[in-house]
């Protein structure tokens, strides 16, 4: 890394946070540990396998001072009938949230105000002690105490979707760390939609989302970013799935900026299930990076990862997916698939699914494809009077279709297709 | 309506059509027959504007325009339609959406208003009934998993919806059972009029029993080696192509 890499300033700025006295012992020792991690690892380079295809050049051009509290005029469009939550630069904006009337058992508030703050802290700290974060994750976790918590108590079903708006609004170049903790108690069920929305300033958001789905709980989590070239979004999702629990994620990214949606999913107990359906659409010089790690730590666990990439102009897509099956995790089933459509000669896709298996009774499959638009299909549509641009758009949408089909909630799908993705 | 003069076409530097001359006037029905690989589908695709076919010599004029200058969609707007020998399957594009987009694109090019959803559905139902097509097929992905016969009925439906001036049917009768053949013929005949023409590519006399052609041409090795009236089809059915090819060889000597 060169001396004029301004990410070094970002690093120094984050490390300074560890020097600030805190009034809680847990936080002091947690941040001290993070500081050590940041020092030890330093900025990722392309020698690092997990960052091999990611160009951080755009991030290295700015100093990224922390964004200040900002007022917004109005929320962008939301999923119909949803409970709305607004985070502006990582800070809860109660005026634009509708969380006063949440169902009993559903709580949304900053970590320090949460009634079960102690238990949650405990859980999170234990997780990050066993899963030591590297540079970006550690830099973000310095602000763990400001995390927004969404919790659904045991045996509680949240009927309406929760729509978390992650708004990045600043008057000048800024960074934010809108960390989120989502907890579903035993037998709980919820659907959370989280969408990024940025204004026209240069913005770097470095987020960690920690998710625990307890025994027999059911979480559907739809995560989306549709961003322009001045927005840079590095997000890690750390997911723990317990016995008989189900975690269904949708990772939908598009745009001309940098979006890295990392998913680390641990199927910790027997019969845990996880699926991630992803769609990444690159435009301009967009970089859409998808590191995925599914850990089958127990017997009878099941995972399905299915991503589709659509890359136009000179955008770059990365699918770096790994399934790891631990010893004794017998009778597991894992599928990983990534299909891509390259729409331009300058566009690039790096796709690498990997299986790492230490058990013997496993059913694993993986595959990737890279293709271009089907000339015969294009000709067929045009021969019926449909112009080139429309025909092309129809075929691209058709390719994305199978991922949207995995969204069973029609109101969410409508919001995505009509309001958000365009 | 259509005038093809001395048309030479090659694919990957391989000459496939070697001097086709063909004139189709308004209201006429022409049939092209000929052995496998003789260039029939090549001719139909060149007319519809498929990329990858190089016209090395000759001209194609359609409705007073140089057809070779036009994009495939503009050819459709000008009234040309090709029913494909092998209709393409497009998973994820719904048949009904596709049909509506096509109908509106052609209407727009003619300076007409978009069709309302109600009128559109009414029209589709009516035309589907005409070709005895299962109503469910309209809500499936375009040709995706359709049987051979269903695809051909779907091609016929598209033709009925777009009401072209010149319809080229490339083996629309192949692989059809007797009922399906009659349905397709019914569709074609319903469109026949004084200012609409058809070019039917077929291997079988039986289609021509349902749709009577004014002219029959035999295309072999990239050339039209014989033209005649509908009685030529019976002769071909009885004798095959061998005698014609022999005749041509003798002439060349
Ligand atoms: N893309 C291509 N590359 C190379 N050769 C081609 C290509 N397309 C067509 N041909 C060749 O051109 C010749 C004519 O093919 P075409 O499909 O026009 O025949 P056809 O008369 O329609 O035959 P059939 O009755 O079997 O449908 C064949 O020899 C075929 O192999
Ligand atoms: Mg053919």
C-alpha cells in the first residue's frame, strides 16, 4: 500500500476510537482487542485471497471523516404495509420510523437502550472472540455500542415486514458505520428488508450485521443496495443459525459503485437451514463483490446458494463462494450455483465456488456459468417488431427473473421491481 | 411486393444461396420445397434479417424498400413476418408480455395508439380459439417447454396478432398431428386476402392440400431449379427430387 493511500487516515481515525475512554469494561476490552486486530492485519491487499479481485482504489482517494447526524426530509418509498425504521448515517431517526406500534415481543432500538442489552452484548462478544474480525469488520465494530438492534422474542411472529432504510446522507465526503444486530428467539419469525439509499456525496459505509436465528426460528432477510459511483458499501453479514432454524437471505446489489456484501453463515446445530439468493447487476465501473462462506458445523444441515450476475459496461463482478463441511457434520446437503451474463466486452466476472469437505456423508454440488446474450433469442424478439434496446432489456430481466421468483412476498417483490431496482 | 434478384448468400465464407430469383406479388401464395440443407431456412432468415449471413451479390426489395438496409424490427414494422422452423425458447419472458410488446411495437411504428389491456386480451383469446391453442400457454414463459406442435401454434398465433403483409412460414407444418395441421391452416387461411402474401416452406404435399399455393418452387443446392403450379407438388411427392437434380446436372453439361 502506498503512502498516499488515504485509507491509512481512515485506519488512524478508527484506531483513535479505541483510545477514547469508555464507561464500560466490556467495551474497553472489546475495542482494545479490535485495535490489535486492525494493527496486526492492516489494510487488505490483493495478495489476500478474500480481496484478490477487489480494487480499493476508489476508497483510497478520500479520508472518510465520520458522517454527522443529519436530518432528512422524507423516507424513500417503502414496502407496502411495513414497519419502517430509518437509520441516517447509522443513527436512528425516530421521526421517520414507525416503531411506536410494533407488536409485543418485537423491539427495535439502539443496543444500549435494549432491555436485554447484557445478553446481547454477551452473545456478540462471544461470537467475535471466536470469529476474529479482520480489517474492515474490526474498523466497523469499534462502534458496536451504537448498533441498532432488531429483536423478536421467543414464540413471537412479526406478521408485517420490517423495512430498515439505511440512509447515507451527508453534505461532504463522509463515512458511516450503520451496524445492525438482528436476533430471533426460539420459534420466532420475521421478515426484514434492508435497503441502502445514498445522496450524491462521496460516501463510504462500512457495516457489520450480526444475526442470530435461534432454535426453530425463521428469518427472511432481503438486503439490497442500488448505488451510484460515488457510494462505496462494504458490508459483512455474520449469521448464526441454530437447530431447526431457517435463514433465507436475498442479496441484491446493483449500480456503478463498490458494493461488497459478504455473508458468513454458520449452521451451528443439526437441521439448520440457510439459503442465499443473490442478484448482482454492474453498470459503469461498478464493482460487485460477493464473498460467501457457509459453514456446516453440524449434521443434517442444509444450504442453498444461488447467485446470478449481470455485468454491463466495464463493471466487475466477483463470486467467491465457499462451502465448508466440518468433521462429523454428516448427512449434510449443500448447493452452490452462480450464473452470469456478460453484456459488454469490457465487463468482467471472476467466479470461484469452492467446497472444503471434512466429513464423508455429504451431498454437495456447485457450478458456474458465464454467458452472453442469446443472439437467437434477441433475433426472435426483434423479428416480432421489438426494438433492440427493449429486446435486450427483456432478456436481461428474464435472466434475473429466477432470483426474483425466490421472493415469495409479492408486496416486497413489487416494491423491489417497481420502486427500488429502477 | 417482394422481389429477390440474383441473391447470393454465404455463411462463414461458405456459399449457401447461389443466385435466387423470386417475385411475389400481392395476394399470392408461394411454396418452396426442396431437399434438406438446400438453403430454404437460410433464405427465410436472410429475409427476416438475421446477423451472420452475408449477401455477396443481388438485391431484395420489399414494398418498394431495400430490405437489406433494415433492422429485423423495422422489417416487422414494414409488414414482414417469419414463422421459425425452430422457435426459440425464452425462459423468464412471459408469452403474454412478449405478444403485447410485439403488437404495440408494430402499432407504434404504424403511428397507432397502444392497445388497451382489455382489447388485447380479447383479441388474443379470439385468435387462440382460432388455432385451438390451450389458453394456459399464454401465461407460460415464451415457448419454454412447449411441445413441437404448441410452438408451431404459438408461431401462428403471433402471425395472427401481427397481421403481416408477407408471412414466411418455415416448415410450420412439420411435426404437427392432423388436428394441429388443420388449426394452423385455418389460421393462415383466415388471413388470406388480396393484399397479403405467403411464402410457405414445406416438405409435404398435405399442407398444400389445406392452403393452396399459386406457385411452387424447388430449391436445391442454393438455387431454384424448378418452378410450377400446384401440380408440381404431386409430381414431387410421387417422384422425389432425384429426377430434377438429374435434369439440372444434364443441363449443366
Ligand atoms: N451458421 C452456419 N454455419 C455453417 N453452415 C450453415 C450455417 N447455417 C446453415 N448452414 C448450412 O447451410 C445449408 C443450408 O441450411 P438451411 O438450414 O438453409 O437448409 P434447409 O433447406 O432449411 O434444410 P431443412 O430442410 O433441413 O430445414 C446447410 O448445409 C447448413 O449446414
Ligand atoms: Mg430449414
